[in-house]
């Protein structure tokens, strides 16, 4: 059942994001400009987990360096990225979050300040599948941190999806809804220390 559900979901999303036949591959410079200009936004998201299960929720981003994933029930989890760290909170246990440096995950490329995909040496692939531009990136000095495959649509340029692949073969796919750039996203959402203090009160 899980593989079938996954295939149906991906096929549906490809249909939703399909572009006119005249669409072309977006240049690395244009993609860098888009990401560097992306500031405060929020979106719904669908996540295909490594075990084939599917999660949904709300995604917040405030570049550079900050993001948050709030998962919908029945999950009681959220992920905060801020202050150079990623913190995974499990609401079921109420335990302190698991934390690690943002530099240890390929997600850093979406959040990095002044990203230059054309000159950074991190791009492993840059292709066009007829509907979207796909860029694969990996830290050449730390390949053990995995790769990220970012999917962008055109007219206007939008980040629609990314896939993070680990060396062990596990992968997690995040598919975004429309990014709402008009809503003010408060800084407190990305404060890991504040979230930890809530657990202690």
C-alpha cells in the first residue's frame, strides 16, 4: 500500500505543477538570485518519510538560517532551525530535543546567506525534466552529510520540493504548497532556547 500511495501522490503533484511545453531549464544564477531574495515565507507541506509514511504540516522560513516545521496531528513533533542548529522536538515524550549543527545537513543550502550555486562547487547535477528544473547539491568536503535535490518551477521561479538523501540510502521528500510571502513570520518561531524553556515550565 505505501509504495502505491507514494506513487499516486507524486504523480498528482507533478500534474499540479506541470508547466507549458515552452518552459526551459532555469539557470543556476537565476536560482541563486531567487533563493537569496527569499526572505520570510510560510507554506503547507507534505513529507514522504524514509519508511514510506506521509506527514503533513506547516513550514516557515526566514532566511538566512531559519526554518520551522510544525507537523499536523496525530504527530506531536516539530523541528526548529535557528542559531546555526537543527532541533527536533518530540511532543510525545517531552524530552529535550535532539540537536545537531545545520552545517551537517544539506538543508543548509536552502537557508544559506549569499548562495552562489554556479561558483560554490556544491552542484552535482542541474537538469530539466520537461516541467521543472532539478538541482542536486552536496558538500564535496563532507559527502557523508548526504545530498539535497531541489525542484524549481518557472513563471515565476518557485521552490516546490526537495529530497534529502543520506549515504545509507534513506531519503526524505518535502513537497511545498504555494509560498505565502506576504505574512509576517515572527522571529520567536525559530528560537530553540525558547522552545526548550517551555518544556521546563
